[in-house]
C-alpha cells in the first residue's frame, strides 16, 4: 500500500514536471530544459512531504536536562529514542516505570546502548527543576550521558503527553495519576512502538529496537 | 474630525478591553461528577481566567507571530484537515463581524500553544468546572430552569457560532462570561486517566450523577463529550479560553 502511494506520488511529480517542461516550451524561450532542475524539484517536494508527516522531530519545544543542558527532540534524529514520562516525587509506580525503562535499555547490545538515548520527561514542572532531576537521576543511579531527565514549560509537557497519548492529572495532594507508557521513536521521529504497563517481558521490544538500529 | 475619531474610539475601545480582562477565581472546592471522587470535594487553588473565550481577532494576532500555526502550514501532528476550515484563508476569519466571535475549529494543540504564547495555559478540567459551578440563583426554581435550559443547549450546540463573546448574558459570580451557552471549551486535561473506563452510555451517565446538584447532568454531558475528543480534533462548537497562574502575566495583544 505504501509502495503504491509512493508510486502514484512519483507519477504525479513526473507529470507536474512534464507540465512545467511543456509550459516552458510554450513560452518558446528556446533553452533546453535542464535535467538537474527536475531533480532539484523532486528533492523539494520530498522534503515538503516530511514536514507534514507525523514525526515528533517537528516538536519545537526546548527541554532542560539534569545537567542544565538544552535539548530538542530533533537532536536525536538518526537514531531511535526511548521516551518515558514520570515525576520525581512518585513513590508508587514511577520507580517501577523508570526501572522498567532501565531494564529495556540495559538489555540492548552494548553498541546499541551507545547510540540510543532515553528522554525521561517529568510532569511535575513545579517541583522537578533541573537540580531536583539531577538528584533523582543520581538516586536512581541513572545519571548517565545517554539518559536525559528533563523539564520544560507546562504547555510543552502537556503537548508531548498529548502526542504520545500519555494521560496525566495532578491530584490535590500534589501527586499525579498517569498512564504507564514507554514510547520508542524510530530514527525519523515517528512513534514506532508503545510499551504499556509496568509488568510483562520485554523480549519482543528489545528485538524491535535492535532492528531499528540496524 | 477629532471629535468623530474620539467617538469611534470610545465605541471601539470598551469592547476590545473587555476581551482582555482576566478574572481572579478564589480558592475553594467543588463536587465533581466523576465516580473517582464520590463525596469528596475537589480543592482548587486560586487562579486567574479570561473573562471571555479567545476570539477570531485575538487568534489572528497569534497566527501573525506564529506562522507555523496557520492553516496551510500547520503540521498534521497538531491538527486535522478541519482546522480553521471556516476561515476564508490563512489570515482571514471571514468578515469584520467574525473578529469578536469565539475562535472555533482549533485543535487542542493550537489552543495549548496560544495560551502558552499569551503568558498562560489552558485551564485544568477541575479549574474550569469549578468556575462553571460558581453560579448564584435567587431560587431553586430559577436554578432548575437554568439547568434544563443548559441540557437543551448541550443537546443542540450549534456548529455555526453567530454571537460575540460576552453576549450570552450568562456570568458566574466572579464575572466569568459564557461558560455555557456559546461554545464548548478545551481544558488542559480534557481526557483524564479515568476516561478509559467511561463511555457515553446511560449506565455511566447514571453513575456519574452521584451528587445531584443543578449541574450534575449537564456536567456529565460535558465530561463525556470532552472525553471523545482527540487532541487534533477541530470542530465548529469547540473553542477555548486561557488560565493563568497567580504569578503569570497575560501578554497585552
């Protein structure tokens, strides 16, 4: 199906450039139509296609990690990215969710671990400052170069949650009700796997991530 | 000449200022219809909220500064094909009359981005509902009449909005206008975690009405309608207003 779509797109493009050629001939400028120009046009159309895709690399938000570094999701383009949403104060399911993310990450081959990053986004923009996130990362023994515990503006956090399909809600006691979800983005930023819950084996997920890297 | 200009200004200015008003809602609590909280009132901290919904005119200003949210530029990630479909083009809501009408056919993503740009955020579901319950009535009779009008309105929300913001005459006790009677409004967490277990069926609606207040039925309809939205949904009856933390400042448009 995808192949068919791509084919018809190509045919469409070819007919568009054919039209351009004949239009120019009508103008009678006498110049031979430059073939490389066609190729350029094709490239432009291609990139247009990508801008309108569902890649999360389009998210313009800037995130601050536990080392006070600014990060954008598109910084991770070219490799898969593991995304998880949590909050630091959580003593119930979050440690399990973060531990599960660790289990997933640490089960990957050493080569894969070197190139894949983990983005752990806190819901709790009020309490999880970059300093608090640093403490959290150290406490969980996950203050690693590939692990980014991040915060951002409230509207940016909500936007990412809506894109991932993570539901959360702050309770009056300052804790959050939230979905337990690990999301894998492919090298193009598309959501390619959603791992729900905090129990269950991860073998298929690990194989899947390895297949994205190759 | 100056006199005429002065007259024009006095006529125009009050309506513009009215849209820019932000109202402080004092802390308090309210009863939600969600079954998660039987009997327990929800506490809501003091916050601030727009007096009226965001208008086409205000949204146009946002689009001028943030062209990536214009109809022809917006990513499919953030809105479906219905986004601002009723506007003539990217920067034209139709005619002058549209400028003071609430903007609709905006996705949750666009509403969220607008409020962030404006120095605020979308109101949380609890904040919105708390503000909506802060209505005073002279008698039970009046309250019941309002309640049944409300249900009538919800069952026939028009997708073509032909009224200005602030025109419904419905106002809560703090002066927030049109929480009902004009449009449905996006909230920050329109689809709370509990939504997975709920659906629009009589049993659920029945269960949600544990606390029989004037609004509980209308409220159930709102909750369930909201839960059916996707964040990319853009429908003709759905607009928004922004909320602000106490230390945040609304930008002057």
